[in-house]
């Protein structure tokens, strides 16, 4: 596990090891700690706009002693057959899950880029910029990744966040579906059905999903 203060210190060390400025997008437990939704995480989830940026980040964390590991224990087999699965690097107490352009079939969308929650710059000789995705995008991506504890994290966000926008999330899911993600609507449908055991979620959102699937 890594706590938020340690995560910030780690990003400072990464920035100091970079050979050029790079930018990425935080989701998962990493983003949740920036919001204050949770105090610690095992996996630092980052999405890069291109492979060059991801490679530069990987070179930096390798210089800090992290080693590559397999994603097999953490993701379901259907996801791992995808071309855009993560590259993973670990130490004993935490790991990085690093995606480039897509998270399996889910693209870095214009909405994700335009509506970030926060931007954090870690400036050394070069700058590491961490863009924190919106809470709705965090939930959508946790529904997609389907790792252990992802559903519990979604519940935690909804319990803490009173201004969650289901219309925004559904619009993003439909956009992803229309741009090649054939899983996203099924993943969101499954997640909403499970969440309805704990929260009031209007039926119209499921109807929107069904309509988009036709």
C-alpha cells in the first residue's frame, strides 16, 4: 500500500528522473486519493496520450528500482487478450498500472481531456504533469477494469459524493460505444444493476444504455 503523501513524494522522484516533460491522466485509486475518497492504494493507475510518454515514464521508474511484472493476477482473461492492456511495474508495497491511449478498448476521450478535476505539476529539471480525471470517469473506468475491490471503490465514491452526474457518465459511455468500445455499455449496465442494491439510481439511465445498444 502507498498513502497519498508517499504518492506525491514518488511523483517528485519520477519528475527528477525524467529526461523531458511528460503528461498523463490519473484514474483509479490514484485519482481517488487526490479527491480524498481513500487514504491508500496498492496500484497507481495512469493513462498516457502516446507510447513515447509512457516509455519515458517507464525509464524513470525503472531507474528508481521498480521492475516489470505481469498483469495476469489482477485482470480478467478477456481484458488481457486486448492489445491495449497495461504494462505493470512493482515494488513490494505498490505497483504502477500504465496504459497508453486506451484502457483496453476505452479511449482517452475529448471529455476526459477537457473536464479534468485537477492538474498537478511536479517540477524538477523536467516536469511531470498529472491530470486527475473526473469522478464520473473514475467510476466508468473502474467498471471497465473489473479488478478486485473496484466495485467497493465505486460504492465509496457514491457514498461520499453527493453531486455525482449519471447523465454525464452515460453520455461518456455512449460516446465510447460509438467510438469502438464494444464492452463499455455492458460493463456500465452490470455495474448500475449491482449499485441499485445500495443506491437509488433512476431507471432511465439503464433505458439509455439499452437504447444505445440497439
